[in-house]
C-alpha cells in the first residue's frame, strides 16, 4: 500500500464504510453514528423551519401593512379658526393631492376622512374606525380590492359601505343588511353636541388578513363621510403610497415641499418601526439559538469519532505498520464524521423544506389533535402561521451545518492520524 497515495482514494472510502458499519459488540459505534445522524437532521430541520417562519411572518406583516395602510400619511399643523378652536382639516386637499402625485416615486395619493364610530345591528355592538375615500382610491388598496375572502361586490361601494369581516361577525351582519353607525361628533346645539346616527347598507365584506384590521375597519364613500363627520369641503389627511416603501424616508423632502409648509409626515415605519425592530431582535436571537442547536448536534459526531478512534486503535496501528500514511488515516476518520454530517444535513434540509411548504396542513392537523386554539389571531394579528422558503435561508442552514460538521471532525481525525502504532500494538 503506497504511502503517498492520492487523497480520498477508494481504499480510504472502503475502510471508512467498514468502520461506520461496526457492530454494537465493537463498542456501539454504529449506535453513536445513528444518534449523531438524527441529531444533525433534527437540528438542520429546526433551523430551516425557524428561518422560513421568521421570513414568512415578517413578509406577511409588512405586506399586510403596505397592502391596507398608507406608506405616508400627511397631516396639517393645527391652526386656530374663527371660533377659537384648533382646526387641522385640509381644505385645499384636491390641489395638495395633485401636487403630491407629481412627486417622483409616488404611486398613489388620496384624501381621506378618519373617525371612530359605534356600529350596531340587531342588538349587537362593535367599535369601528371609519375611513372615507373614493371608490377609485379604495380599488388601489391591494388587500381590500383583492382580499383573502370577500362577500358582495366592491363596485357597489358608492351605494353603501365596506365592512371588515371581524366587524360583520361581531354584529352578526352580512351583505345587504342595514347597520347603524353612531358618531359622537354630531350636530352642535345650544345644549352641546348630539351624537349623529345614520343607517348604511353593507355592500362589501372583506378579510384583509390581519385580525385587528378586519375587526375594526369600515370604508365609506368620501363624499358621504364628509357630510356624516362634518368635514364639508375638507379632508383629515392625505394617504400616500410610494414605489419603494422600504426607502420611504428618501421622499420626505419632496413630499414636504409638495404638501406645503404646514404639513406633517407620518410614515409606516414611524407607526410600525418599533414592532419591526423587535422582530429583528427576536430573529437574531432565534438565529443564534438555532445555530447553537446545530453546534450541539454536531458535537455528537465528535463523541462518536472519539469512541471509534479508541476502539480501532489496533486497526490504526496495523494500517500504519503496513504503510498507511498519517494523512490517509486522518482522511479515513474524516470521511466517517463527514458522512454523518452530510447525510444529516441533506435529510434535515429536505424535512425543513417540506415543513415550510406544507405548514398549513401540518398545523391544521396539530390544531385538530390539540382541540383547537393552537394559533390565536387576537394575540398574533394574523390568522395562520406564515412560512416563506427562501434560497438564501436554506443555503445558510446548509453551509452552517456542513461547516460545523466537517470542522468538528478534524480534531478526532487528527488524533487518530497521530496515534503511535507502537503504542497501539504494544499489548496486542
């Protein structure tokens, strides 16, 4: 057997394969191999599943925010009117809207009315936020115009109101029912302000995909909202959508200039930035924890290899005596450890990808087996666990697992290569 044979020659693979198939009577090496294989598989599976859910949750949250809410809301600084009251209504909303639409990077600008009401129907009550806007502007909201589920027709919006599915469920109302809206901002009389009460027909019920939106939001035609909330010839704010929401801050100066000196800007990042930063911190912590889990799983490979080297000391001495080089011995035991890491990584990757692709039926089964309420949308805001399988995440998990698996095998493999054949055979 030549001392300087080419690396990873056929005989090295044959020896490594024989060691991997060692019987339990020879030290339980095969059992340790299986334990290491299962450990690496589960660790990689958990890492890919965590990365997929993390990416899906963030994407779903941001998509819902950007699909229902404005990227930028433009208000005006309040001024004192002739009655000595603060007034922040926008009276030149038509001109301001056109000026904002002309800003490069803006895809939509719409004047809106916003206020709170109490909705009642057949003895049921629910608090709601009413947003008044035109039918054309409503159609530009992706999660409303193309919701997950809907009843009725959005084209009938001019004849009634659009209601979130959560409100409709609380009121036990559906398309065609007449619900009553009660606003505290009603008629001003000598005895104070009396509530304004009016009945509207539900023409459209939508499910945007986020629990708090579906449970609180009602859309009303802009002209009707102006009259109902005493906003004649005025709007409360201008909702703006931009081409690149992630870089919305770059348009601040241009939007200020278009909206005028009294304008105030509130971006979607201002509204949800703290939550997104919390998600980022949580993502990083989970990534570290899952990485440590993979490291712990790969350490089982070290344990198995150390046992293998100890049990095969006599074999190593014989192989060295007949001419096997240190490098060849090292590669034999490196192959033993790498086999476990590579196969475990492959199996874990397959399981993790399947979990991400079939997460809905998996959790439906878990929900049935546990009696329901595994995922509470009132706490998490969305109705199901989202998972988004990204190539970058899968590659990260594979590279991390292979790096650790192959890296930890070097120590026991090097120890085997440096074993003195005289010492190994002294008592044989």
